[in-house]
C-alpha cells in the first residue's frame, strides 16, 4: 500500500530536530537552541511514513495593518520539501495543516516573496496567498560623499543607555502613520547587534535624531543571480518627524563608508510610498524593478474585521459580503433602524480590503466592487472605517 503524506504542527523536539535537519539540507542551519530563542515560532511538518519530507518554519508576529490596527500573523520562511518528493502536493498539505492548527492563534499566514515569475511565487499564489505590497531595490550610483557631521558609525549597536527606547521613539515618529510591518518593541533591534551590521547614528546634543541599520553582504544582482562584490544592504532607516535632512545625512554617511572600505555601494529594498523615498532619490540612488512582495493568506477574515476594525464601523450598519467562493456577514446589527448593505467583490479584493490595502471608494467607482443598498454616505462610512493605508518595508523584518 502506498504511504500517505501526513502534515501537522511540529510540537515535539524530536520532530523539530528532524525538520531543522531538512531545513539545513535545503537552506541553512538553525540549531534547536537558536530556534527557541527570539520571537515565538511553530512549524508545519510533513511525513511520508516515518521520514520527514517537508518543513515550514512559522514566526508568530503581531503585525500592524494601519495606525491602531494590529493582527496576529504567522510568517512562513524557508519553505522546503525534500527534492525527490517535490511536485507531489507536500507543500500544499503543510499549508492546509497550518490553516487548521493556527485557528484561533493567527489571523493570517504571511510571507515575504520575490520574483513574480518564479515557481515559488506560483506556489504561494496557488495556495491562496495574495499580493499586498511591492518592494524595489535602489542602488547607489557612484556618487561620492564625504563624512557627515553628527553621524557616527558603529559595528553593531553602541552601548548607549536606553538605546532600545530611544530607537523606538525615533521609529514611531518616522513610521506611525504607516502599516505593513511587525510591531516594534525595545528588543526588536537585537539582531542588528553584531559586526556584520554597519549602523549609522545621527544625533545632536545627546539626542538621537535617526538611525540607519545596514548589513554587509555579498550582492546578488538580478541579471545573472551570481554573487557580486560586498555591499551595504539597508535593513532599516528612521528619522524623527520624518526629517528628510537627517535621512540624507545618514545615507550619505553609508555611501561614504562603503566607498572608503572598498565595498560596491549601498542597496536599499524599499517601497515607493515610504517617508524617505525623496531622500534616497536626492542622493541619486537608482531604482530597479520590484523584486519583493508581501503576500498574505487570511485564515479568519471575520476575525480580522471583528478584532481589529469593528470599532470603526457604524453600529447601525449591517454589511454582507459576497464573493465567488463565499457569502457571510462582515458586520451585524441588532438595531431595528439598521441599514443593510451587500458588497460583491472578488476574493482577492476582499483580502486586500480587510488587510487595509484597498481604496473602497475607488473600487466602487470603477465597478470592481458593487454595492447593493449603499448610498454615498454609506460608501464613505465604509471606506473611512476600513481605509487604504500606505505600507512601509524594512529588510530587518525579512525572513
């Protein structure tokens, strides 16, 4: 009798060690001790008989969709299937298992993915993940700068009292009106405390004005995929009050440090709508094509709305949603005077809307969302309750 693939949550150390061994064969090594440190994690694991044939690590992260709107997510990374068993649906089985055991623990599965023409991207699209946000790389283009006044370079984090709280204050000042990133805490920057990181600090009279975290790594150009000369990869930048002058000084300092140390330059994976796009362009960093994507597979659409957005909805409004795959009440009301609206849309449109990535007014105007029983006042109320939010991306979060 042929053996069946069994996919489930990885909870036993023995299974976890076997899953990590498979991960090491395909990607890179993570010890059991490393696994148990840092952010909470779990994993989906697949067996064929007694043999481990697939493994998906999952980082459990509170994720900010919009100001004041946070959901729980499980970020997939290093999704691997043993080579001789690929194409047999093992990856899909692990995703389906995760959808089951994460019920009540996560609102969505998420992943940072690249290369929209790749088999890996197609796997995520096939398993129900939807594009939410695009990232492109900007590269320094040979412009030279000198040392920047008020900017200090350290290898790792400096031993400054209350550094985490200072960085958190700067970060929130820079990015508070955006979404698209895991919620920051004072301990969020621990990974940047090693000599592989070249970190730049702008300060004045002992006050931290901004930080630029970069990591030295071999460049991998998109043209041929072969490793090139070392570069400084921007992992995160923040400046208080979105101060463009501070951002420019930080970037100039990084470009100068790269040139002084024989590196090929600075590369920054960023989005098109972040607070410091103009600063990157002002120092003549050149944009390339988009090559990273934030994708999501919501596990509980109603839970996202009820847990994160519901307080923003009019209590007199009842909203029913229809898609080609499902039909349900997004919000309900017991009030006799309630207004009832039916919104009709595609499934990917629903995902973008509940994740804060869709302008409902524009979609209704263009006709890709249709609304039964909605007047202009109701449409405005719905669009304001669950609005489009600009997102930012920081490579520090990439896994």
